[in-house]
């Protein structure tokens, strides 16, 4: 077995060509794919970090918005309670005024009716006394006006004493 230098040289050149072709055709594209993939992974990690930060910001915003809304809701409720209390007081005042007005009307009406009844009673009493006097005396007195004045004076005196 003899070592042939040409064969070794040819084998070395062949190996070099195959190695160059493999590096050029496979190794560089694979490295390029790996770089692109690592860039995509890095971009994905960046996007994930940004999404996490965005979620945190959204969470903070939600909490602050929720607090603001709760404060606003409390203020709205407080204003509604104050307004309802004012409206309640206004309605009560209005009802009180109407009741007072109605009471005054009823008192006035009662006073008028009382005066009318008193006058009617006075007239009926005068007529009754005149009739009783006529039956007792048996004659009709000549001057009815004087008789009525006399009776009215007596009735007024009696009413004053009561």
C-alpha cells in the first residue's frame, strides 16, 4: 500500500470544495435562520415585556378609574341625598302652607256659620218670646218693634252673662 500524494491532494481539494460548498450552501443560511429566529424571539420577548407593562399600566388605570368612579358615585349619591332632603323639605313646607291655608278657610267658614247660627238663634228666640208673651198676656201688643228691642236687650244681657 502505497501513499499516493496526488490522491491525498485530490482528496484534500475535494474535501475543501465540499466543505466550502457546505459552508456556503448550508452553514451560512442556517446561521442566518438562527439569527432571524433569535431576533424574532428577542422581539417576542420585547413584545411580551411591553404587553406585561401594558397590562400593568391598564391595571393601574383600571384601579385609578375605579377609585375615581367610586368617588364620583359617592358624590352623586351625596348630592342626590342633599337634593332629596331639600325636595322633602320643600314638599313638607308646601303641604304645611296648604294645610294652614285650608285650616284658615275652615276657621273662617266656621266663624261665619257660627255667626249665622247665632243670628238665627237670636231671631228664633225673639219670635218664640213674642209668641209666648202674646199667649200669656192674651193680647197682641201694639208696638212690635219696641217689644223686639226689649227682648233683644234682655237676650244680649243673658248672652253676656254666659
